[in-house]
C-alpha cells in the first residue's frame, strides 16, 4: 500500500521540476483539473490509470520512485533514453525566395510557424 501523503509530496516535486501548475499538469497528462485537485488535497487516491498517464507524459519519472520514494528523480537512465542528444540548427533569417528555390514544384509557402520551448510561437506569413 502506498503512503498517499508521501505520494502527494513526490507528485508536487514532479510538478515543480517541470514548472507545471496543477491545471497545466492535468492538461499534459490528459485528466480533469478536479482529478489533480482531489489527489493533491488527499481527498482521492491516485488510480492506476492516473499513474500510468504521469509516467507516459513524463518519462523521467520512475514508477518505484513515484510509488514509494525508492530510486531517484529525475531518472537518469530514462531521461537519456527518452531524449537522445540532438543537434540543433538555428535559423536566423530565411527569405521566401530561398525557400521557394528548394521546392521543385509550383507550390508556394503560405506560412511558417516557429514553436518555442516556453509554449509561445511566432507566425510568419507570405
């Protein structure tokens, strides 16, 4: 049997680590905000479905750590597997003429959307 009070503390730790509010955390794992609220308040115990959604959305969370505090968070082994090193290329400026020359058909680019890691985005329209 898991200790609900300690589970809640570990869940708070996960949310703090990712900078998530209860509302955004609920959205990321695909549950209603009230579910998170009830679990964090101790009113409800987490279901297996809830735990599996947390593990699926946040691969650095280890099942045994989340349940009983054994192990570590974030899980180094899982985070290395989940996010292999990626080479990033930064585009400083691109003209639509440069992009059109790379396309072999008569199609034109209507817009380009750049998404940033903080959730914001920038829309470039032709």
